[in-house]
């Protein structure tokens, strides 16, 4: 594998229903496992007023070593 592993992806999506948010979260987790199985990450969903707290809290960690 060429290149340094020093990149990150951050996305904040708003205006979603609860079902849409959970489906997008699930799709992100699947994609992460497929493309970067050893990468580390955090995913969270909730009310848009608490986005900052959700990101800092790191409620749902996804894979990696």
C-alpha cells in the first residue's frame, strides 16, 4: 500500500429522518469495513442541535486495530 495513512473523512448531514440517519450510518459502516478494514472511526446520529457533542462523545466506534 503506497502513501501515508494520515487522512480522515468527516461528514455532517442534516435534515434527515431517524430512518434515513440509521440507514446512512449502516451504509458508512459497511463501506468502511470494505475499503479500510483496519481504519478506526466513530459514527453517531442524533438531533442536529447536538452535533458537536455527538462528535466529541464518539458513541459508536467502528472497527480497526
